[in-house]
C-alpha cells in the first residue's frame, strides 16, 4: 500500500509539472532575452533593396545599394499577406531561426491605417478581422526569439479620428499586446509611440498606458521619421518618465543621419543613420523603415507609391542629398 501511495504521489507531481504553465521572468514579456538567444540581427535576403540590387546588377547604383542598405538588418513589414499572415510570419521567423539570428518584424494592419496622413491607408476591414489577424501573427512567431514593432503611427494619428474610432484602436492595440504576451514568450514587442515632433510626452504616455504598454517590452519612437537619435532618446526618456514605470524603447535610425527638416514625406537632404545595434541610448537602435521605400507620392518621389522601393531615394539617403 505504501508503495502504491508513493507511486501515486510521484505521478501526481509529474502531471502537475508537465501541465503547469511556463514561468516567465516578469509579468510583461519574455521568459528569456531574444538577444541572448540569438547571434545577431537577421539580414533579410529578400528585402526590397536586396531584390532590386540582385535584379539590376548592371546598374551603377546596385553595388552601392547592396553594400550600404541591403546588407544591413532591416525590419520586415507585414500587412495583408497574399498567402495568409500565419505562413508568412512563420516562414520569416523560421528563416532567421535557422541561422540562429534575431528577426525584426512590424505588424502593420490596423483598421483605418494612416488615418490622417492617407499615403499608407488600408488595414484590416474590421475590429474582429484585426483581432484574428494579430492573434494569428503572434501565434506564428510562437516561442522563437523575435522583435516586433506593433502598428506604426497608430497611437499618434488621432487628430482626424472620432472618439469611437480612437477607443476601438486603443482596445485593438491592447489586444495585440496581450497576444504577444501570451503567445510569443521570447519576443520583445514594442508599441509605436510616434516621434519627437508629433505628440507631447505626457499625452503619448497616457495613450501607451491605455493601449497596454505594460504588457510588452516597451515602445518604439521615430519609426519612418528623421529625428536624430539624440532627440529621439530624449523624447523616449520623457515618455518613460511620464509613464512612471520602466518600459524600454527602441529608436528607428534608418534615415535619421541628418536629422529632420520638418518634412515627413520623402524629404531631400536626409541620410542613413546608425546601423542596428543593442544600446545606443535606447534598448535598441533599429532600421525599422526600409531605406529607399517611398513614404508616398510626395517630396522627392512624387510618382512613387508608399512602400515601393526607389533606387533614387536609396542613393539620396546614401549621399545625403
């Protein structure tokens, strides 16, 4: 009897061990640092500048674009993928994992996307569709290490939105944060927080708090913009102070080498910024915007749609013209 009782106790303990949820290092994000789990950032061989350089070997600009832009780790943006969001994300994260490297992904499919700017309008057709999309996105990352920036512009682009649309958006971003918290334990996720010249730090901190920033690693600043790293770090620190907690933030340095001239859409005279790295005054410095991809039909690329690669734009960023 004693032997049977002991065996029963062992089996019960084993069952509890096997079914207990995975412990996490904190209540907000990863069980382990995705930095420590990998050996550097993943360089996407199929980024738009890499594909252009590969397809145009006789063009004098190709080698410069390859060496200065395509060879650097650049975030991969995901929206309404033709084969479905799950397979697209899983394939990309899997490719990075096969090299032991860390991918940077951007979730960019919020309904009413770019509501006030309009150049990158689109997104999921409804709140319900977005919830399904972002849940599938997070599940596709799963327990593989990754960095994810959630919905650029979404918390700064409120000025032309109704109160109902704002409330819906805050709830969707909070749901996105929950999905990465629950389904992607080794991902550092960052909510977008605009840039140093857009929304004041107090207001942005309030929006981030309402959108669930406490559930994830932190927030991202200067995505697709041009403010210097120093200005962006100062803004990020101000937002952190207003939050009264300790979220981390990342800075998009892809095009901020010459700072901002106040123009957001394909301005002249901008330059590539510091290459992606850990630290640099922030949690990470990243190339989130793809250098050479147009901001829209405006500025120095009046005929190039948003998101389309232009070798002329790329060379301008290399030369600072």
